[in-house]
C-alpha cells in the first residue's frame, strides 16, 4: 500500500507542477497577444491544478489505517475522489458548451492572436500529452481509477487546445470565425460524454458491484478445484479501492468435524487467491450438504451467471 500511495503522490505532484507552468504561460501570453481563447485555455489548466490537488489529498487519505469508524480502511476515498473529478470535468464541458453556443448565436468574432499565442498553444498540446501519458502510465501500474480519470481530463485539455488552434487557423485562412465556436461545441460534447462515463464507472464501485462479470466464472472454477467442496453459491464480489473483496458459500459433508470443514474453507480461499490478483479479503461460509436454509436475495449462483 505504501509504495502505491507514493506513486499516486508523485504523479499528482508532477501534474500540479506541469499544469501550473502551462496555466501561467497561457494566461500571460494570451493577455499579451490579445487572445481570449488562449487565456480561457490557461484558466482551464488552472482547473487541472485543482483536480491534481484533489488526487494528492486523496493519496494522503488512502494511507490511513482502518479504525472503528471505517473498519475497511479508506480505500474507497479514491472512488469518491474519482466521482468528484468526473463532476469537475462535466462542469468544464458544460461551461465550454454554453460559451460556444452563445458565440454562435451572437455571432461573436474570434480574435486572431499574435503568432506567439499559437506557439504557446502548440507547447500546451505537447505538455498535456506528456502529462496525460504519465498519469495513465502510473494509473495503470497501480490500478488507480483516480489517476486514469485525471489523465482523461488532460486528454480533454488537448482537444480544447487543438480546437483553439484549428479554429484560429481556419479563421485566419478562410475568414470564418464561426468554425472556432463550432469546433469548441463538438469538443464540449465529447468532454461531457467522458465525464458521464467516468461517473457511471465510479457508481459501480459505490454500489458494491464489479466491472468484470467474468470473474465469477474464475471463482467457481477455483472452488470446484477443491475436492470435497460442493455447490458453491451466493458468491459476491465488490471493490474496496483497487482491490476485491470476495465472499462465497460452500457445502461440505455434514459429518465433518469443525476442524476439517475449516481446513477445506482455507483450501478454497487459497485456490481463489492463486487465481485472482489484488485481493482485499476472501470470506468463505461453510454449510452442510443439502442445507435448506432460505436463500438470501444477494449473491451469484451458477443458475444466474
């Protein structure tokens, strides 16, 4: 856990420093060059600083040990933070869409900035591409949806900068300033779509679901490989941060001693752990074969796979 938290902190600090540099550069140059589009792009980068600060704060929360209030620890703080990032991305997309529509309706002309503004926009695209790649790389390495969400947000920034650049080029070459606003509107729709996808993904974890339904087949195969175990049922899988908590009911010979039944349940747990990575915990409930206890409403059995 400590190495994972350190990786998230380092990635967050890199994003904060990188976005701070790009934000200051775009705002200052945008004002000097007389380009409101570049200034707006710089303000958007300031929002990225906020999202990166959120990931940094969350990384510190993740390192806290379990306690009476949160016996499972603070791993789901990452899920909550990812949802918050999705809302920030969504708000940025809506804001861009509103501004774009207003410009199209009013026919506001886009201003052609000095060449230095165009150069800064290109630098921003390159810088954001590096930051996004870095966030994705670390996010995939440590299985962090929060960092991956931040990386997607930076991909949105690349599109925003590209729309600014393309709009200015078309405005300059074809004298059609409305293209800048139309391009920005298309980009805003894509940003909103990404935000909704991220938000829905976090809801799966908050609802104690799992994104990979195939994992149930893996669990049943792992249980079946243990001799003496029958009828695995009421299998549940949920995310606790980037790890999985698995529970399952099994049936064994009712004449077994408690010690023998316990040893079988340990073998089942070992079998599951050998086939599935990133496990938080495995809980096995033992029942006698043919037990007629009324089934609870939750859990997956073979007949509802």
